C-alpha cells in the first residue's frame, strides 16, 4: 500500500478549493473586495481561517494577505498528520518559514515599541515552535531579544549580531533567516528516499536560483555593499547558479552585466519585459515552471508538493486581486498581474 494514500486523499478534498478559470472570471468580475471575501468564505481551503477572521478581512485590506498566510500554516498542519518519518520532518522544516515571519514581527514590535496581540498578529502562536513567543515578546530591548535567540535552534542566524544600528540589524536578520530556512529544508530533503529527494531538490534549488538572482540585482542596484558581502548572503545550493557561476554573477560590474550573463543560460526564460519588470515576477515564474514539470505520482511526494505550489500561486493571486480592487482597475488590467498556469 502506498505511504502517501491517506495524504493524497486529504489533498483531493482540499483541491476542491483551488480556483479554475470560471472561478477567476467570477472573482475578477466582482466590483468590491468584499465580494471576493464573501466568495471564498466557504471555500474548503479558507473556511477555517475565515471563520476566525471574516470581519477583519472585510474591514482591513491588509488582513487578506495575513489570512492567506494563516491558511498556508493551517494546511501544512492538517497535512502533517498524514506524514511520518523523514517526510514529516521535511514538512516541519517548510513550516519554519512562517515561524521566521513571526520572529521578524516580534522583533519589529520591540524595536518600534509597539504593542501586538501574539495570538492575532502572528502566524504560529500557540503551536509547537522553536522559540518561546511570549518570552521573546517580553524582552525590553533588541539586545535582550538577540541574546535569547542566540540560545535557540536558530542561533546561527543571530550569531555575531549587535543592536548598534537598528536598520542594519533588520537587514542582517532578514537575510540570515532566509539563508537558514533553505539550509534547514535542504537538511531535511537530503534524507528522503531517492525519488522524493529528486522531486523536492529540483523545486528548492530552482527557487534558490531565482532568489539569488533577485538578491544580486537588488544588492547592486540599491545597497552599498562589497561583492564579498553580497556573496556571503547568497544561498550556495542553487540548481544552475552555484560555484564559479554564482561568483561570476556576484562580481559582475553591474545589473546589466548580470542580466547579460543570465541571458546566455536557460534561466533567461524567467525574465520578461525590460528594466525592473524583467525580474519582478521571477519567483512566480519559477513556481509555474515547477508546477508544469510535476506529475501526480501516487507513491511519491509529488502530489503534496504540486498542491502546495498551486496553493501558493492561488494565494498570491488573491492578494493581487484584493490590492487591485483598491485602485478600481478593470478586469482585463487585473489579469495582467496574475500568475497564470
């Protein structure tokens, strides 16, 4: 019997909540964001979180993005019950992404001396986390918070950080946590059985390629960093961008030079348009490329990963549609901003 039978059966139920072309046509025809919220209220993917957050999502535009992230956590936790051994450890590593988002929120509240409701304002409060949220939130200063974090499983991301320059500290924390997330996921997927390892590795190394490209371009365009600093913040295990080629991109003369070097590779397909638009949606295109390559094999992790990518794409589209309603953009204009599969 397949080790993924129960998981795939649960995913089959949740898949009923994935939008098809008719759903998108209806959603895009709504005149108000409130109509979109009402449409997804009973959706099997969103209904649990919508029961808790419906009024907030209707009232506050930014609550839509928070709700879909809460939904992602909720879906991961539901599917966690159907995985065992190394497969379950992978899912736990994937969840760390959301715990890192919470740590950033709590640190920001300490820096800005802002009161937050941990239960309402974080994604994973009350769950089995690596960090004690209550204890972190009670810290009187960012220095105290860093000392606490240096004694957790995430100490690698905070080692050597001080609180002299708060703006620079935020930057270092963000970059270090992103690097640590991919390191933790890799540590988990290399222990999967061969066929599953290949599936997950293809997905994550492709994402790492896009993230490294985005980071190198952003660093050269907006930050006054040395090439050594830029290289230090790159993730090392991309699919195509690694080793000497990664160094070549980092040590390029400028953004145009980076783009020229990438144009000679298969990664050029991730770009469209000119200027900033050429790399704005690279990660979205990487999602679509991976989705198109994945097959729903019954006895591999492929069905799970395919569903997660579909969910991430759909949630990003919901946020984009919700934002577009604020500006009262026409239907055909909104379509231009959506991730299509």
